[in-house]
C-alpha cells in the first residue's frame, strides 16, 4: 500500500480546507455536504453524537455559529492508498482550550467524504 500519495494528500487537504471554511461560515448544508450521505456515518462531538447524516443535519440546523477566531494547529493528512485518508488537527478559539478533531475521509463516487469524525476537548487540569 502506498502511504501519502502526493495527489491524494492534496485532494483531501483541499476538501478539508473547504469543510473548515463551511464550519467557520456556519453553513450547515455545506458542512453536511462533506459527509457521506449514509445512515452509517458517525460523528462524535464534544457533548453530542450523531449516527447517520440525517441526525447530523438536524443537529447542525439547531446549533449556534462557532465562536469567532477559530484556529488550527498541527494538522496532519495521512493517505492510505488512493481512496482513504485520515485528517487530525487541533483547534481553538481566542478564549478556549485547544480541542482535537479527527476525520476519516473516503473517496466515494460523489467525491471525498467524511465517513466518521470525532471532536473532543481535553479535560481541564
């Protein structure tokens, strides 16, 4: 298996940047468009979880916008062959601790889509 094919890393990086922009813009429809349209899509948030894209659509529609000043650090895109990649990053806002975000991206007929995502914040301490 070829790890970190340059073309795959570039494609997934571009998709991830698009996802992040939709997140910062607060565009729930665009955000959900980056996810696999399946009842098997899973997203674990900081204090929430969704099983299936329909559940995520409902959750996103009810969420307030992100706080201003979102930043990312230590973003890593690792590709496994031509059709699978994992993106990990840490994020934060001006007044909050750094959170963690992991996404598994798969090349599907519709393009690169997130099939599972996990967002967390470390416990204060």
